[in-house]
């Protein structure tokens, strides 16, 4: 596709996650190309820290960035808060929730993921996923609600009011379990003196026999030890078979009374993938060619968690922020090369490793293509560096991020009173009549 002397090439980017933002900014390097970014929320959310909003360590404003701010220095990018309902890949056209249609020369689909409940009975109705800002606020709201009710009626503790279950032993589950354990054991007893002698439970459930399965055996042991030190009960080698409003049933027959099950058990592609009329593969994600275009549609790209991104000998690269960000930048370069009459290049991922925060002064990282292993302070430093790079596309103040991270790692347990103020969140009353 070569560019003539008429109208600028119009690129439509669907989704403002790591992939969509990086792609839009990369395309904006050429002022003769205009970009429309469509995102339902109208902001970029820093997904790796959603669990900190859920556990009242950060506010939503700390990790969300309005698109006008993200793209403020790029006049050729037009952001819109709009939900894309369907895609016509042959025509290069998308249809919005309000019925409006937008046509472009190139489509970039980067709408992200949604929770995969694996058909677990009751999970969709009663579990709390943690993949969006709305999810994080709902989790925090429920934690504060059960504490308020249990403080009014301590007998509710025996009915699972202060029992919190996390399904999934990957990074989302581990990070949430560690942060939630620190909250309920070290902070909430000071907020609710009537519950100072209560024994809250945080239970992590996973079908595998180790947490953080992609990590090394040494990392498995370190992570499990750190979680247990924080009071997390590990139920490994078992799975959730049914979730009700007031209980979780495990595959070994155990029934755990609870009013909060956080679902970190896996993701699938966002619903847009199935509405785009494009070939889907593992996880419902759109299969793409090495240059990140969709087979049969050279002007349609699929990126991030919406795509099965090829990577060397792997069937698909993992759904990491760094994969999405690098794919976004690579797609932008390929789009500009195509416009200029050049040839697109196959995507090559620079592996920065895998990492997870377990809690204060506890982190694990396997860094670089050789996955050099780190624990504790040095792992936290690696985590900080990688996430600072992810923030670079948001126009965020990185000094503020670094200051927060250092304070989080070094300071004693504390939460801002404002974050735990019941007036700060809307919470429906829980029906405790169900048993």
C-alpha cells in the first residue's frame, strides 16, 4: 500500500491497552497518517497494578490515564471513548455501540482480554474477576463491605465473612493473595477493633501443584514460603468446581464459606474477537501471521491479548504487557513501511523475563532471555524497571511512580484513610440471610 498525495492514510486502533497505545504513538511518528483510537473506557489502565487498587494501596486515579493526556503531544491522534461492537475486516470498517460506523485504511485490533471461567458453575455470576479498573473497585468494595458487616455482627465471621478465596496461582492470583493477606492481617484489625481477635483467612486455590508455574522450582518454593509467612493458605492440586453467593466448592469436596472469590484463573480474548469474523485459535484469540497481520487481510493487525502472537518455537507468546507493547510498536513500524511501499518484517520479541510481586519486600523475577533468577530487593528493582518502561507510553510522571514503588517497598504497613473510607465506594448491601 503506497501513499498518494491525497488524503492521509487513516488507521483505526481498537483498544487503548499497552499494544494499542504503543501502536498509535508509533504511527504518529509520520504526520501524514491520522489515527483514531477507540476505547470503551476512554482511558489507559496500568493493568499490572489493578490488584493494588483492589487491596486499597492505590486509588483508581493513580493507575488510569485519560487518552487526551496519553496522546496530548500527538495532534494526528484522535482518541474516542467508544465501544466497538463489530468489525468488517474486508471493508476496514468498525461499528460502535451507538450504531455509528467508522472506516479506515488499516485496522489494528487490540481490544484485550476478558476472564475465562472455564464453564465453572456459578463463577460468572458470583466470582470477582480482576482484569479491569471496574473489577478492582468491585473487589475493594466487597472487602470493605464484609468488614463493615462483620464489625456490626461478629457472628458473621463464622459464616465466611472474613474468608477470602483467590482462584488461580499465576501472577494475578499470587499478587492479589499477598496484598490481600497484608491488608486483612496488618491493617484491617486496626480499623475495626471489634474484629481485632478475629482470624481472617486468605486462601489461594490452583489446580497445579506449584504457584507461578512458569517460574523455576526455586521460585515456586520462595513464593509459597512468602505467601505462607503472610498467612495465605495454599490449596494446590485442587480446583474450584462450583461458586455460590456464600460458598466455594473444591474438587476434593471441601466447601469454603466465603463472600468474596477473586478470579485469577485465566483469560480469553475480549468478545470482539468472536465478532470480528476472523480466524480464532487458542483462548479464542485471533491467529496472526509473523508480521502481526491477520491471514487474508494484510491491512488488519491483531495485537496483545486479542491475538496469538507468534514467537520463535512457541505456539504463541504469553500475554505479558511487554509482549503487547513491543508488538504495538512493531506493528506501527510495519504499517508505516507498508504505506511507504516497503516490506513488513516478522515480529521479534525481546524477552525481558517474567516477574511477580508477592508483597512488601518480597518479589521474584526471572530476567532476560536466559531468565536469570532474582528474589527479594533485586527482583523488586527488576520489576520496577520493566514496569517503568511500560509506563513510558502513557505520559506518566515516572519519578512519581518510582517514588511510590520505593515507598511501598520500604515503608511499614499503612493504608491511606481515604482509601478505606466507606464513603469512597458504592457498595450494595450483602444479603446474609442466605446460608
